[in-house]
């Protein structure tokens, strides 16, 4: 073990004196303090969203990929798990752009210690067709216009739920692969709903002109 006093003398000499040593130490401390004093709430929200999606992504792969059991024991990264998903997968394939961007943001946080999300980030999530369509259909379209971090969390909740449903025993009911009869019934329901909305005076009292 090095002698502490010997270490101090050598380090002081390397910096050219005690004043320059303290100056360098203060600069190093300022960098460390800046790195520590980031927005822990925002960072935590990004990490939570990433872990949440990964939990259900793992369950989905174990349920839907023959021979791939206990995937966590293999210690695959998030990106490696995403790589197992096929763009042709009727459930997970449509989520791929959002899943990749979520992982990119998580890695960006790890490298910079900052959770600075951009509108470009949010637009990737908003462009995921199945997510956007379900938000609009459920009457929650305003979630698409929220801030980038809120959109990330909204997408993560949706993606996790969809992946979780895809791993459940009734997974086929959640599949966006439809039979001709299902498509025809949906079209009929849609036309009936539209006709109802366009019916004049529906549900209104007559107002004298």
C-alpha cells in the first residue's frame, strides 16, 4: 500500500504546486456535482418505462418463440431481445420503431446522465400506427399531443400492455390479423355508427328559426 504522505507529495508535484492541485480538484468536483445534480425524476421515468417494456417483451418472447425459455438466464440486452422480433409479427412488429427509439433514449440517458427528450423522439412514438390508432379510438387522442416524456410513458404503457396481452392465454384475441367475417362486421358497425352521427336532429330539441 502506498504511503499517503508520499502520494500527496508526488501528486502535488505533478500539478506544479498545491494551488494548482486545488484548482484541478475544484474543477473535477464541479463536473462530478453537475453530473449528480440532474433531474432524477425524469431519468427515473425513462428508466422505469424501459424496464416496464422489457419485462413484457421478455414474457412475449418466451411465450411466442419456440425453444426460447427463461430468456433472462441468457442475459440478452434489450436491443438483442428486440432483434428477435420480426417486422411481420402481427403484434410486436408494428411496435418496432417505438421499441428501438425507447432503447436509444435509455442508452442516451446512460451515457449523458440527462433525460433530454426531443420532439423527434416523441414523433417516432406518435408515428407507431397501432399505438396512434388505439389512442384515437379510445378517446385519448390528447395523449398524442403531450410533451415528449409523457408521450414516451404513454407509448411504453401501451407497448407493455400489448406485449403482455400477446403473452397471455387469450393472445389470439389481441392479434390484429382479422378474418374476412370480422372485417365485414367491423365495416358494418362503422357505417352504422357514422349514419347515427350524421342523422339530423338526433338527440336534439328543435330550435325555432
